[in-house]
């Protein structure tokens, strides 16, 4: 094995390959690609001794709400510098080992009172696009638009931004009480009561949301699909619960079911040729925080294709290690749910696997007391965290 000043060599590592984990050495070339993979250790003085740590593909995140948290770190506390907000998000993402991130930004809201999302939506999109154009992000950012179908004002919020900025994923959400995630209205009542609302206020709010959703959701479903019909964009639905939910999506040509709420929905998605994304926090916590199906049950039944960190970036690395342990599955297989599988679901075949010629988006990961943590993040061969 040879080396030059323009290459990086990581040796004495557990290399997580597509079908196995081997002890070996990996080399990145000056173009930012993986140049070579070998078993055994390198004796080159410039080689980095990984001390037996895992070296694996960088994580691919298709749906994280994390950017919004940096714009509104506390209720009604708006961060005044948009570039600073997205850069703080980027640093957290890189530190979590995510090398490709689809920033999922909410378009519209479901209760009419969540004004920060509507007010800040265009600003968040512009800031992420601006930071990308300036080349100041550590990792690659792409745009995921989460469209709240129950919002009567959805299209007036969505259309100007969709015309100005290319979206990479568009997901369709419906938070109408009685539908999807909130199919169990009693569970929603319990959830809302924790916010301090009186029983009368809860009932009034639920009634208004049902009225708006029943009117707006069918209209917005068609309007969103029509808006993106001529664009190269991956379409997803959110919180599919029933077989009918899946059939409605599959009939419209939608490719991904995000966060299916039941085993039946996930199984039907596979039957209809759709792929599924589950919540990594669901795995880490041992189940859903809202009473829906556990992602480990989907994994046991072979209908969990990918994981998303959703609202906890660090969960994306923890979850596949936990699944391997709890479900007695090979680690190289569970790690595909956060690397190769999500990359392929959105047509990114240049990353997600350690293989010569692929992008050198790579992590060095150590496990301490059964907990994995990132020791180094490389994007196109350059260390960014």
C-alpha cells in the first residue's frame, strides 16, 4: 500500500462493509473518494491508528426537525441570526455522524396557533440554501418540505418557496384528529391536556382542527401533488396508520412511508412497493412516545427499511447498535438502515457504503459501555468533526 501527501489512511479499524465487518485499512484519495480497502494494518508512518474503532459509512438522514429548534430554542424566543442558527444545526449534525442531511422544514401548521413555523419557514429555507452556496456547511444539506395538509393556508405558504428553491423530498402530513397519528382521539385528548388546556378548551380545539382538516386535506393533497408533478422530487407520506392510508399513497405514486404507525401499514407499504422510514428515538426509547407501533417490531417483521433521527440527531447512531443487540441481528445489517438504505431510497448511489470509488463520507466510531459515539467525521475525505 502506497500513500502520498494528498491521501488519508485509517488503519487498525473494524471496517463496516456491505456484508461483513473486517479488520483492516481504508484509504481516501485527493478527490474525496475511497481509493482502497485492505485487510490487515498499514505500517505507513502517516496512517492514523484507529485503535480498533469501527470505521463505517457516514449517516444519511432523510428527515430531521432539528433546524427548527435552533431558530426557536424556547417558545416565542426567536434566534435573530439565521445563518448562525443553521450553522449551529450543522455542527450538531456533523458531531452526530450525519454526513448527508435532508432538513425537514414544516410548511404550515395544524392548529392555527403555531405561528413561528409559518413566519420563519421562508427564512429557514433561505438560510440553509445561502449557507450551502457559501460552502460553509460541514456536511451536505438538502431540502425536505413537510407539508401540513390540514392547513387552509398551506399553498400560499408553500408555492413561493417551492418556485424559488428546489426541494429534494416532499412529504405529506395530516394531523387532523381522527386520522393517522391521531386516529385515537382519546389519546390526543390526553396529550393536549398535558399542555394546560381545560377540558372545554381541548374539545373546542379538536373540533376546530377536525373541521379545518376535513375541508383542507383533500384539496391540499391534490394541490401539492400537482405542484411537484413535473419536478424530480421524492414523495413521502407521514404517519400512515391503515392499509387504506398506504393504498391512497401508493396509488398516487408516492415512494416512501415515513413513521408508519402500525405494523399493518408497514407491511402493506412493502406489498405496494413502497419503502419505510422509522424513528430512531422510538428504538432508543424502546417504543413510541405516542402509543404507536415500536420500530423494533417492524424490524423483526422485515418491514423497516431506514431510520430517521427525527427530533434527536444522536439517536441515529445509537439505534442500529441497539437493534443489533436486542434483535440478535448482524450489526452490518442494522447499520444499513442509517447508511446504504436511506441513500438508495433517494437515489444517492455514490455514498452509504465503504467501497472503492464511493464518496469518502466516513465515520470513526468507538463503543464505550455499549454506547457508540463519534470520534471523527469525514466528508469527501476531509475531517469536519
